[in-house]
């Protein structure tokens, strides 16, 4: 009968677990100062082509832009701390200084500009549909009576229903990748969100030739780099870095490397509009 | 193999059982074959979708193992925090004072009546709105808070049932040697009840582990189920990822269940105290108002 | 004070929760009874299947099972539950299917422990009358077993009511999905949470009380 030993052991394990988490909590507070040789950048980790965690580190267009900008600001790749920035959390992360800037499919809108500032834009995306290669959807009307897949609570699906296809049906999942198997098998007819995100999926080796973009341009999304509200100094530096990235051809190289296989008809680099 | 429910099969019954077996087996094989055929047809059995799990150890080190660690962390924290809280409420429900008993009962019944998911959604939003907890750990806090609120109230019932299962003589003997009520509880009743409750507590851990998956799906905690999304974003193999993760849950929980059963047997064999050993099933029956469970070695086949 | 509720179909969402609960409860009762029958049957293969089913399903998170009905059964296997063109109906039926598959395992276990409480003499008497296994089970054992497990069944039903919230992960527009939508768009977090908590207390507490009373009424006096 060694229950007393079991109890003692679990008590030790308990204490260890508690101290471990306590330490984990403490070590977070040091980030966000910037300039101290380290930089923390907010990104997406589950969007192939834009920001995706892979066994070889993070990959994607947003990551390439972030790396380039960080380099221009004087940080090497080893000085970057990556941090997941879920869509809902982006304003909070910047406000609290948990990250120095965010490169995560972050559209510049007036509503968001009340809480944060932007640099850029560095990319112009459109809301679009991802459909099977053999299907044809030429306008929003074609979408009526079709089954549309999107992410729970996302505005893009609501947008389509309201403006183009009131009779379209909506299947909602927690993430875009859950929609893909349904799209592949025909259980849903289209997946809607920004064309850059869709191109990322279409460009994946396993899906090549199966999906295509409908090319509908349902909206304009100017991707900016989110920064703390009113930080004009950082904004100027990032804008200069983005301009240099476009001028020296790295921008186009990054776009082609990440979206190339999708035959994505991307827009040329947008003019930088966010100043002061 | 002998059961009270049916006679030992004679020649005709044996033949009939063989027919049943063959028909049932045929049905199982048909369903299995259909499933495999459809999966192969839809390309879900392609080597490319499964290969990463066996040939690329980095799948495990990048996605699955850290996520499994997060699942275990949330579950362990939840259990560790819920236990003392549950003990307090369980003992409070047995108090002699109505003003202690009443509120404790109300709290326990309230949190048992509300879905864990609702508790998690609430705590996540609560921490976001009213506190300054970093967004790194907030999902963990939300998941653990939701689990603690619910499981503490379940464990309160476990503790209460454990103490009630002790013979009345224990309390009376303690009173006879002049122990006060608090001393009786801490020195006599709780130590014996804890041994009796251990298997039920481990069984509750299975429930906690399963419920962490809710945090991944709805609150964004980076646990095992959540890792499917990141992983399949890269390998484009969402169905195989789901199957692998489901198997991991089954293995993990099966180990916990077996541990609970082993612990139950051990406690029963080596017991010096006089209380019963509570298993999860008996516990459910103790909670309900039905007749006392009679489980005296009757065979069920 | 309650004007933020405008534009949200609160009662509709809870109605979906109730429907999910009722359909799944009936389904789990039937499938769970069949499973329990298999677990005590004379055919070894059925016993094996029954216990394998229960042990696997009980150890998988419900979230995975529900997601699998939508992504696996519907999207991959093309099982659309007779609603290929109506996504709303389809996810609802799939959610019911997932809930039934999961809770039947618990119903089966409750019923099996109920079968254990029926005295051996009952089965022996039935057999000596010449009844076959199915007759022993359906005429003598199960009616008594059901009466003794009303309490544990009530616990399964309450758990089921609460677990319908998991259907939110495949977009069934029930209470939890509405709540997550509301707390994202509205500021009254505490009030909204209180409303939903109250809604669930209203659903689960009477279930427990009524079935507790029923279980006392129908219990076999021995």
C-alpha cells in the first residue's frame, strides 16, 4: 500500500506544475520594448502562403515581408520573436505592446484606425471565391442556391450573402482548412475570403489543379502593417522599408515564390498611403 | 462464459450463434470496406497524406507533441485547482449550519447545470474585458477556469459521496474520544474518504482531458485538437490528422481509465479503512435518488 | 436594459438546443439499448463489438466526433442525411447523429449496471420457463433494469442537454453559437452570460428534479 507515496508524489508534481506556469507567465513581460536587439512580430500560423508554421520555421508572404522590414530596421532573423496574432486579438496585442508590429493579413479600415495605426499598405487583396477547377462562377448571382463555406463569425460570408447571393447557403467551420475537404468532395461549392488566403491554399502541392480562384473581386482589402497607435517614427521607417522592398524586386520575388503555383493574378504593389 | 441470461448453448443454439456471428461479421466488413473504398476514392488514403506521421519525426515535434503537452497542462492544472475547491464545497455541503450548507449546495448545483463550453466562452471574454492577462496565456486561463468551475462542483459531489460512504461509527468514535467537528473531518473522515475517492478522481480526469478539446475548438487554446488546423494547413491532410489525433486521445484516456481501474483494485485489496471504494458508476448512482446500487458479482456474460 | 437583445433570436436558439436534446435523447436510448443487448448477448463477436464501441467512443472528445460527422461523414463520405441541398438541416441532423453515437455509449453503460441490479433469480426463473435470450432480456430483465436506472439515465440526459452546445463547432445555430456571437458584438458580457446560464439551468434543473421523482416512483422495491 503505497498510496501515501503516490499522494506525496502528486503533491510534488502539483507544485512543480504551478511554479513552471508561474515562471512561464513572468518571462512574457519582457517583450515589446523594441530596440533592445529583439523584435516581436505578430503573424498568422495557419494560413499557407501567408503565414504558416512548418517544421522548418514560419513560411509565407507575410513572413517574408516581416523579415525584410525587420532587416531594414536593423534586426537579424535570429532577433525576431514570432507570435501568433489571431484576427480577434490583433488590436489588443498592439495596444498592450505585446508585439512591435503585426503582419497578418491585416486590412486597413477606418474602424481599426481608431485603435491602431498602420504602415503600408504592402498588398492589395480582394474578397473572392475558391471553387473547383471544373466549376464556373462568373458573378455573385451564379452563387445563389450554392453552398458556401466560411469561418464562424467571419464577415466575408455575410458580405456575400447580403450583397450578391441572398439565397446562398452557409456552412460554417472553425477554420478555412476544414472547408477544403468539403470543397474537394463537392459537399460545398465555394470557399470565400481574401483571394490571397485562397491562393495560398490553391498553391499547396496537394491541392494543385483541383481548385481555382473565381476572380470576382468582391471587395478591396489593403493589407497594412499594424503598429501602435500614433507611432509615426516606426511608421516612417516601415514605409521606407516597404518602398525599398518593392524597388529592389524582393517584393515581387516574394509574391511569386508564395503564390506562384496558384496562377494568382496578383495586383501590383500598392502605393503607400498611411502617413503621419 | 456462463451467463445467467441464457442457457449454455446446445447444438441448435450453437448453430444459430454461428449464423448470427457470420451475419454480424459480414455487416461489419461491409461497412468497413465501404469506408475504406470511399476514403481511397476521395484520396484520403494517399500515401502523401499519411506519410508525414511515420516518416517525418518533425510532425510530432513541431505540432503534435507540444499540443499534447498543452492538453495535459490544462488538464493537470484544472484537476489540481479543482480538487481543493471541490473538497471545500463538498465538506461545506455536509456542514451542520444551514447558512453554509445552502449556499454551497446552490453553487455546486448551479455550475453542474451549465455547459462547460458556456463557462469557457464567458471566462475568455471576462478576462479579455476586465483583466490585463496577456493574450498568450488567456486561452489557457479561460479553459482552466471553465474546467475548474465545472469539475470542482462535480468533485464536490465525489467528496461528499466519499464521506457519506464511511460508516457512522467513524464519526461516533471520533466524538467519543473528544475530537471537535473540524478535527473529525480532517483527521478521521477526509483521509479515509480520499482513498475511497481516488479511482473516481482519475476517471474525472478523463472527462477533463476530453473537455480541453472544447477550448481548442471555440476559445483558441493551442491544444491537441487545435494542432490539426495548423498541421493540415501545411500538409493538406485534415482527415488523416483528425484520425491520428482521435487515436491519441483514445490511447491517452485508455491509459487513464486503466490506471483508475488498477488503482481501484489496489485500494480495495489493501484497504484498512472501512469505507467503500467509489467508482464512477457507483458515484452516478449515489448522486441520483434511485435505489442503492446492488453490485454483487452477478455475471453479465 | 435588454434592448441589446434586438436582432438576436434567443428563443429560436434555445429551441434548437431543445430539439437537439430531444432527438438525440431518443436516438441514444435506442442505440444504447441495442448496444447493451449486444454486450450481454450469447454471441461473442457482438459482445466484443459492444465493448470495443463503448471503450473507444467514451474516450474520444465529443468535439472530434461532431466535427467528424460533418467533415468526415458529410464532406468525405457523402452522407448528407437526406438534406444534400439544405446546409442548415444537414448540420443539424449530423449533430444529432454525433450526439447519439457518443451518448449511446453512456446509456449502454448505465443500462448494463442496471441489468446487474436485477436479481439472478429473475433470469433463472425466466429461463426455466423456456424463454430464449431475447425473450429473457426484453420481457423480464430490461423492464426491471430500466426502472432501476432512471437516476443514472437522468444524469446522461442532463449531460446530453449540456453537450448539445458542442454542435456549435459545425455551425448549428444553437444557444452556445449565439452566445459567442453576442459576446463578440455586444458589450453586456455579464448580462448575456447570465441569460444563457439561466436558460440552461431552466433546461437541466427540472429534468433532474422530475426524473428524480420518477425514479423514486418506479423503483423496484426489494
